C-alpha cells in the first residue's frame, strides 16, 4: 500500500393525407345521386382510415409510455431513490451525470468516486470503466461534458471551481495505441513517460508539448504506476495511468492568477487521482 515516487528528467409517423373527391357538374339527377353516393363512400373510407391510424398511434404511444414507466421503476429500484427514477435515467444513463461526491472532511475537502451506475464506454464489447477517485476542496463541482470538447467523447468527467481552476478526465481505449495490450494494460506497456506525454499531452493542451514539460515523475500506489507531469505554458498538471483496457488522463489546470494563488491545492488534487 506504500507510495513510491521517482523523478524523471528530460521530458414517423407520417401525416395522414386527405382524400379529396373531385367535384364536377352533371346535368342529370341520376348521375348526381350516383356521384353523391360515391363521395359519401369515399368520405366514409377516409374517416375509417383515419380512425384506424389514430387507434394504432394511440396504442403505440400507450406502449411507449408503459415502457418508460417500467424503465423509471427499474431505475428507482436499482439506484434506491424512489420517485426520482425517471430523473435519474435522464441524468445518469443518458447524460452520464450522477453525483459521486462525499461529504466534506474536517479540512473541507471532498472525495469524488466515479459511480458504478454512471453510463459510459466505447461501444459493444467494451468492459465497464474501472472507477477512479480524487479529492477536491469544497467549492469544486461537476460540470456538463460536451461532445464538442477537445477530447470529444473520451472526456468522461469535468469539474470546475470559479476560484481555483478546472479538471477533466479522459478515458481512452488502449486499442488506440496498440492492439496487443490485452484487457489488463499497464502504463508501462503503453510507453515511457516521455512517449506518453508526447503522444497524449497534445490531447490535453491542444498543442505540441515540446519544451513545455517542466517536470515528470513516476509514482506507485497499491501496485499501480502513475506518470505525473507539470507543463507550462499553459499551466497544467497531468496524471496518466492505465487499467483494464483503457488509458486514464487526469488534467488539473488554471489561469495565471489561479495558478499563483492556489498552486498548492491544485498540486494536491493532481496527486490524489487513483484508479481503484
């Protein structure tokens, strides 16, 4: 359970169509009666068709409503919050956001643990994402993730504090990098610290990292190794590790003023990241 730190240098439904009977002028009464019967028949047929389609649509909507109610009930039973089932489906399974923060400790810090119920993954055949955790001061909160983000669909989480800075977590399939790492990859198999930061640093900061790496360290916690980097500019702390068949990148950043005033807290946040 010990911690080892090593420093490194050099781094339709469709709309119903109305059936409109053509109208014409006829001179004989027999023809008028015949045409009236035809129009009545067409109108009757139209009404019958509309009735059948409306009944089918109503039945379809009823079945959908029943299915939605069933999902909500299952969600309530699994998560354990009666009455909030549908909201949890919307917030958790669809948007992927379920609260995972603990209560503050005596120092005002809270621990976030990725909930087991949280949606996420990279398609059929991928194993569930192994949970991770980290600690933040009390004013940090989760913020929505957008698919327009630099990291795209691989950004699993965002946190922010208006006073101190921002956090995001990238969880990427290791098959992006090699096809022979198996289902229990390690960060060492993916590459050296220099290779990892050169390959994945640009995904974090949006530009080449050459000449921006101030320091690199290797830490070990509970048998898992973590590469820890500090870059400038921009001011950012990156922690990288691997677990299962995914690479984890944990980024902590802030603007110049935030970095100057809260560097100690930002450094502590970066060092608290663990895959469990």
